[in-house]
């Protein structure tokens, strides 16, 4: 589907899955807002790759409502509207119950739940009928085996999945579709730093294709949901993991 004339906002888009989604949207013709927290170099590199006539970089901590306002204001000031919102930015603490602190708990829910919720709230007034919101979750919410140090990450993504299902019903009256993609293990900079080569090979062995997913795999799935042929897909959390067991 061509996205020519459409405006997409991607949070956490300076690297990894967010970057791949931004570049896929641009290749499909969209104008793109690249949100980032601290990686200005990476964000500006994405803008350069797309072209400054169709992309801007906006620094904002989405856990803070006033900074969400600033991100939305910058988008509307530059492009006048929002057609597709991708709340991708996430905080992934590696902490089990013993290591849990109030600060880590609050940061996890502020970035992974509060941020996406208020992004949607603030963007909706600028979204016309036919617009889409596509959240980024994780397939670990459906797993029967989860490492103890994913306690908070999975709690927040589980909350996000429920938000998708309820928000989809709420926004249907505005003809705005709400879905999520739920990637499996993905070869991002963060994933590769957090796992040894041996562990990555072990995780890949659980996949029928014998490999880890790529950011582009997730971006391709997101593109299915922003396409016109997905008009009857709403309130769904689509697993994107190549059939990993």
C-alpha cells in the first residue's frame, strides 16, 4: 500500500525495530516523525536517510505527558496531522523480584503503559477516520516459560495488550483501528548486547527457520496492519515470531 500523503509517528525510532518501521514507512511514501530519547545521532541519521523534506527528529521522553504534548505539537506544526501512530519506545529492565525497586517499577509502567496511552490520547484529535494506531508488544506475553528478570517488562506488555483490545472498541466509533504486533526474539543492538552468542544460537534453535527475527521482519508485519486490506482487523495482537515454539 502506498502511504503517499500520510504522516506516521514512530517513538523510539533512532535504532532497532523503530528505525526499521520508520524506514519502511518512508519507503512506502509516508512523511515520518522520528522520536528519540537520547540518541540524537541515530535519529538524525534516519532523517538523513529519508530526507529532511519528509522526516523530522523530535526528542521527547514519552513517560512524561508534557513531553508527549511537545512531540504531538511538533508533528502537527510540521505536517498538520497524524495518520499512523506507532508507540514503539520501551524500557526493558532486567530485574527479578529480589532486585525490584520502586523507581524501576515506576519507570517501567511510565514508559511502557502510561506513555503509549497518553500518546494515543494526545494524537487522536489530529487523526482522521481511517487512521491507525499500532502498538509494539512482545510474544513473551504468550510464553509459558519466562525468565524471572522479565517480571516488569512482561507485566507492562500484558497491560498494553489489554489496552489494545479495549481501546480498539472505544475508537471504532471514530473509525480509528487499534492493533499491536508482538515480535519474538529480534536481532537488535539491545538484544545482541544482552545475550551471548551461545544464548542467541539457543534461542534461534527454537524457531522452525533456525534464526532470530530481524527488525525488518517486524516492520513488514506492521506494514500489513497499516495497509488498506487490513480494514477488518481491529483489537488484535499479532504474533510475529516465525512460528517460534
